[in-house]
C-alpha cells in the first residue's frame, strides 16, 4: 500500500539516482560525487512515510528496497590524441623577438641620449 507521499519520495529518489548515473558517466570530479548522490537516493527511499510508520510500530522495516548502486561508466572511445591547433607562433619565438626588440630599443635610447649630452 503506497501513499502519494511514498510515490513522491520514490520519484525524488529516482531523479537523484538518474542524476548520479549521468554524473558517473561524465567522469572527473562529477564521477566522484556520483556515489554520495546514489547513497542519498537510497536514504530517500528508506525515508518513505509508510516505512517510517512500520518501523515505529514494529521495529522491523517492511517493504524496504535494496540499496541501489550507480551503474558503471560506459567505456569512452577516444579519438587519436589531439594535435595542437596552433593558434600562432611558438612562445619561445615571441620571447626571443621581444628580447631582441628590447635590446635594440635600449641601445637606441642610449645612443640618442649620449648624442644630446654633447650639445
């Protein structure tokens, strides 16, 4: 016998479980958070009002659902390693040109300053 409150709790737990499964598939930090979300979905299922009432009366849970686990992530097929899209010149070339330009500018300023000091 399920009440509307039980049905709402089941729907909430199902949504949370679905979110945990999606996060597990994505990998990374989200996959690490998927396991606690799956445990929260189990907790919500155990917190149904009819189960709480049954445990309060007899001390034994009736109709408890077994804990669910997140589904293992699907294997991802990756393409060949991506090559650098090359959005410009090498950083070392830029540093070298900037260094050379700075030296030339410093020499030019020094030359111009020493030329005017003779006046």
